[in-house]
């Protein structure tokens, strides 16, 4: 046998050994009843969460979970600690969900709050980005950034000096007082409304365009669903070796449909 043939034989035997080991591991996992039960019970993706919430039996097998009806499934999607401490709220929410439209990925009334890590002028900072699904004219879908929380970009300049203002008669002289505003950076709050709220998304996009921010990585995700009548619920990921794991409801908030927009705007920094 030549040296070349011998080398190829060694490589072939190694590949057969690796394949056998990998295949053997898969068989071991699938034949382990406890591991298989955990695998089926865990909500591994948000799509899977939506299918289970809707009780879409074409996408999962409820018999494996030991349930037959949707009213049994929805409470199982709650994180165990929250559920044990809020039994009545969970029951009320589950009842409302049964009589509300099914969840849909393409419904724009749900959001992802992504906590991110970035560098801003050589300093490590955290950014909260709110994403939502946008449907294009051709029916396609994409995630867009709908809001942001970046307080490190907003330099608030409090001013208690009543003399710092644009006088009421300034319009008669062509608003020459505006020169003062642009040269008085330490007293900016004297020149904008008392109830002013900064548009962090616009400020962030401006900083990104100027190359002042370097994105590092997403750290965590919380999903806010407002598709159940008179409720907003939060879904988070729980990584643990038990049935109650994966993407689960961490909180259910009784909020009327008329108040949802204000709540989401304040919580997720979404502009009207």
C-alpha cells in the first residue's frame, strides 16, 4: 500500500468514527425520555411561542405536552414564578386571550425591546432599541427601529435664571435674540418648552451617521404584545433545564385598548 493510499484510509476511518460518534449521541438524546420531554416542552423560538399561543396544531403537537385545548395551553406559557404569584391575573388574561384575535407576526402591534452594548467616544454605553414589524407595499415584512433610549446623548442644561429668555418683544426686532440661544449652551432649557421630551432616535441616528457610535452586541430582548384585548403582555427568554423554559410570558398588564398607545410610547420611547 502506498503512503498516499494509507493516508486516505486513515482519514476515511477517522470520518467514519466521527460520524458514528455524532450519530450515537443523537440516538442517545432521542431515546432519553426525560430529555425528549424537556426538548418538546421548551419554547425555543418566538415563532413557536406564537404557534402555541394560537394553538396552531399544524406547527406543534399538543399531545406531547399532555394538553387537548387552547385554554390549557395559554397558562403553560407563563413563567412559573410569575404564574404562582399572580394566579387570578393569569386566569383573567387567559380568558381575554381566548376571546381576542390570534397573535400574528405580521400584526404591527407588537414590539421587541433590545438592550444593546455600544461604544460612544471610547466609552462603553447601553442603548435600548425598540423594533417593530413593518409591512411593505408588496407584502414583505421587515424589522424597523421605532424608538430608542439613549440618555447619554442628551445633555440637559437646567437654567434657573429668569433673565435667560427670548423677550416677548423680540419678534419686533427680527428675533435677534436667537443669537443668544446658540451661544448659551449652558442654559439651553431656558429656550425650549417645559414639557419637552428629547427624540432619542433622531439623536442616535445623527450620532451613528457621524461615526460617533460603534455597535458591539445585543444583550437581551423583551417582546411586548398588545394584541390581546385590554392587555399588554411581556415575553422573555428563560434558559433553564426544565419544562418551563424558553420564551415565556414574564408579565401581563391589564391596560385598556384606549390607553395602550400612551403606555407603549412611554415604556418603549416610541414617537407618535
